């Protein structure tokens, strides 16, 4: 489900209704302080209304407690006599979303009302809130809540200031999604019974009654004034529109103005307002079935009707809140973390506003997403920042059997290689156990003890002592030394820089071959042969080893019996930013302000699996080359999310236009998914005497603007060259 449109009326700088259309990539342009960030505030203001019932919030939670000052600072020109109107439309796509209709199919034959879930069958949904100020309560409340399914109004809920109850004041009984499946049979039964038939069902045009007073005078009618210029005449016994309409209104004795509803086709129908329990104003309680004042004699029928009403009134709000809860906003000033940064144990929506969520999210994110993030950072055909992500998985030897159960070092070695647990490397855990197991002399024990101590030191000292002890030792000691060295290097491959990986793996292959040809290690052939097979023959695994795919290293070690993956813990996996030019790991505060400011958008683009990603000025502190490449980051990662980007960057939009043109000419770079003019929405906001005006800048298939930019925008280059 994705948001497709938002309309704002009397909200901050917006006075007259202005509509912002969304696409997979939506850009907001305009002068400073015109109201671009107001669009973001409107979205998360609606979220706070839905989640907490707060129409008068002092802070917006999703924007990291950003101060907005309540309804008075949100209504246009702080006019408390004016109502704010916000309308949001979303497309359900393939999602089912929230629904409350569960009994209709089960009880259809029993209650003789055949209806399915309106919200599931709907493709497009829109909700509109009219928010008013109560002078008596000194608080804001939702005065009116309207719902559209598939671009047709389906229901309206109204409330008054201070009321503990709201009313469903309108239901569009002619809406296709509210027509029962057995409508034909019901209509035939109405005809046969001789009951009055509503003219809408007989195909009579409404204007036959509206415009012909002589015809209208022939029957009893009441007069309903819609406005000063229009009168609608309606017959008091016109009948019902459907079985659903009849069930809800069969007890209506009179057609009064309070019990009437004007349909979109011009007809008037009976409708008795239905009281509902509320969260605030006209806002029902979300996430649960409606509690209504509707009283029906048949309990099963009452349950089904209540589910249908809940589907129409509550489910659209559940879905919208779900979209907004998945959404995030990255503010214009992002945090640059240093060595003292403590990752957040729990990432909240508000943590994205200053970018801190991105750094904590890296630790928790899936390895495949880390690979994508690293690729977008370092690849030449992407952002090409010169940095990537390095992941470290630490390992330690663990003993699970008593040392006395081993008779020689080879048995000990086999057990150790089967029980390597991911964790901090500390060979002290096994020093004494290994020494207690040896059946050699005290001299041999001393020599091996000295050797083991050097496993924690650099390779040069280690090799020097290997040679010294080997020269004086037995085959038994030599076997232990070489086998331990292989395992040590293989386990620590996770901590070797990428540039050293190739050399390390090849060295292990050579050493494994040498040991396999030595009769001393005939008892270990099965282990060495398996290791060789993986390193030498399995090119896919080898490639993953050389490309920093640590999770594949773990899988390989598990297959070799060298690791038990059940013991991997989050605190034993870490990451770092890697500087490829200087071949070192660096901290975020060491990579330059521009790159660190862009990281939250990169991480969000890859890791977010739903909702809307809003970002204010992603181009801050960035070279034009990178600003251009941000366009590709957005358009290549729209499978799960949409983007709402507030920007001043001409470079960013130029890349998007180029990709549209290349798509038309079949010249997109290899591997790029299609990007058409329909997947970008460019909205320009400009001030006027009647509030902010929103203008959509259209483009054609060739990536050219069909509409002129407002005077003075993107004209700096021309002015400077003249």
C-alpha cells in the first residue's frame, strides 16, 4: 500500500486546497520557507491523530519531538474560526490490509444477506479529516471524517464539540461495494410484493423530479434545500435502494431532513444516523470493531452489519496508520557519530529524523542488505563514495568435553574444530586443557605452551617460534603446530582486510595440499580434504569469502564442522566503514560531512520494507557528481517504498530526466530497471496572496519539461553566464 496524494486546506501556509500528487519518486521544489516541509508535517500530524487522537499536539513524535505549537500554529494565519481539512489517498495494490468482515460468508445462508468485505474489494482509498477548534473545550477535534472507496464517497462520520459519541451521517447505499450480491433477487421480491420502488432502481433520472415541479406536485413530497440556488424534491415513500439499505432504515417512520442523505447521483435516500463509540471527535477507535447504537432483533444479522460498517469506517484508518507507521522522515541536520556512539537497543521512528537510526540499523540489518548498502557506497556505477561496509564476526575455541577423555592431540584437535563458537578470540580458555591432555614430556609441554602464547601475537613472531620449536620437536608436536595454524588463520579470516583475503585463501590451499601429502596427517585427511574441496573447487563459496560475505564464511565453517551457528549472538557481529583508498577501517566522523549526511538515506532506501521515505535536502554538503547519483539510488529502490524528497538540487532532477529519456530510447545502463515519466512527480510550491500554490511540473517521454518552471527557478546558471 502506498500513498498517492495529499490535499491541504487552511493548513499552515496553505489556504485554498492544494493537492500534491505522489509517485515512486516525488520531489518538492520551491523557495526557502515556502512550505515544503509543511507537507511532511501534515502527513505525520495525521499519524499522530490516528495513533493518539491528538488534534492539538505541541510536538510531532515522528519528527523527533519537533515543536509545532498545537492547532493554533497549524491552522492558516492562526485563525481559530477556520477549519483545517486534510485528505490523504492511498493505493492498496496487492495488499489485503485490515478487514473486519469474517462472518458474512459463514452466515450468508442463515441471514439471507450476501455481502463481502468492502475494504478488501476496494483498490483505492481516501480519507478526509475536517479539524475544528472548540472554544468551549479549548481543544481541537475532528468535526467530519469522510471515506472514499475507488474514488466514490462511501461514508461520512460527524461529531460536535465535546461529544462522547459520533454519528455515521451518510452511507452511499448505491456504492458498488455496498450492494449485496443477491441484489437482483431482492429487487425482484420487492416488485412482486408491491412495495414502493425507489426511482433510482427503475432507472428514472433524478432531474425528472428535480426540474419538473408539476410532476413533483402530483405526489406527496418534502423539500430539501441544498443551497440558495438548488432545491431537490423527494417523495416520502420512494422506498429502499438495497437489502442493506432496508435493514438499516426499515424502522424510519418519516423522511425528515435529519434522516435524509443526498446521493452522488442527485437522489435523496432515507438514512438514520448511527451512533458510534469514538476515540476523539469523529474519529472511531482504531484496531477494533465499531460499537454502535444500531439495534436489530436478529443477533447474527447485527454482527454481520457491524462488521461491514467497521470495514467501511475503521479499516481505512487502520491501513493508513500502518503506512504512516512504516514511514520515516530524515531531517535536514543529521547526526555524525563518533567512537563514543552507543547503538540504540530499540530503533524508533523518531530516531530517523536526526539519522541516528541508520547507524544503529546497520548492526541489526540482514547481511544481504549490508551487501547492497556497501555496493551503493563503493561501486563506480552507483554513488562511488570510496567507502564501503566491513563486517567482522569474531570466533573463539570452546571445549565441551572433559580433557581427560582425550588420549592425543589429534583427538583434541578434532573436538576443538567441531566446537568453535562465534565470540571473542581468547586462546587462554584452552591453554591449560590442551597441556593437561598431552602425554609428552614437560619440555614438550613448555614448548607448546610458548607456541600457544604466540598465537595472540603477529604472524612474523608466530612463524619464527613455529620454526624454532619444530626444529627441536617430534612429529607429534609438528602435527599440532601445523593443524592449529590452519585453524587459527581460517577462523580469523573474518578479521582480515578484503585486500588481504585472496592471499590468505590461496596460502591456506597450498598449506592444505602440503599437509594432505604428508603421511603424518593421514588421520586428519578427511578434514583437510573437505577444507581443500571448499577452498579450491567451490568457486561460489570462494568468491563470497573474497568479497567480504561473512555470513557465507560462517556457513562454510559450519559445513566443515568448525563452527556451531546456534551460538552466534548480535554482540559478536560488528561493522565498520571501510576506506578503500587508504585500506583502513574508519569511523563515520572520519569520512567527511557529506558522506555521513547521506548515509541515513542510503540505509533507509535499502532496509525499509514499506511506507514512505521522506528526506529534507539529501544533497547537503555533497559534490554535484554525488547529487546526480542520488537520483539512481532513489529510482532503483522503489519496490517497497515511495520517496518524498524536499530539495533544491538541479543535479538530482537532471539524472531523473536522463533516465526517463534513456528508458524511452532503450539506452538504460545494463541492470537498471525501467523508469518512466509516470514514476516521477515534480511539485513546485510558490507563495501567493492566497497562500501557497502547488504546481505540478509535467515531463514527457523524452525527459523534457512540458510545463515552464516559475520565474527565477533554475535560472541562476543562465544569469551568471550573461
